[in-house]
């Protein structure tokens, strides 16, 4: 998932996608433990996608709050 695609999503879509990716990461980790994971790079990709989503969510949260300096 590209950062540009993520930035175009609305907050509800971001939350839904985040939950989906977290479930997917759990499934991938379960497969890794039971040695049924065919592509180990899926773990890294899922983690990076989750980090991108959380970064965009945090950026938007900070934009909405006034900073201490502005008060």
C-alpha cells in the first residue's frame, strides 16, 4: 500500500484498514509459528503498512489539536 493511497482515505476508512491489517498480521504470525508461512516477507510488509496507517492517523490528529505554542 502506497503512502499516497493512504493519505487519500478518510479517517473511517483508515481505521477499518488498520483493523484489517492487524488481523492479517496476527494470522501471518500464527502461520509463522506453525511453520506454514510460505512467504516470510509478508510479515515485514504488513508491519510497514500498519506503521504507515498509524503515522497518517497521528499526523491528522496533531493537525486538529492546537499546540502548546499557539495557545
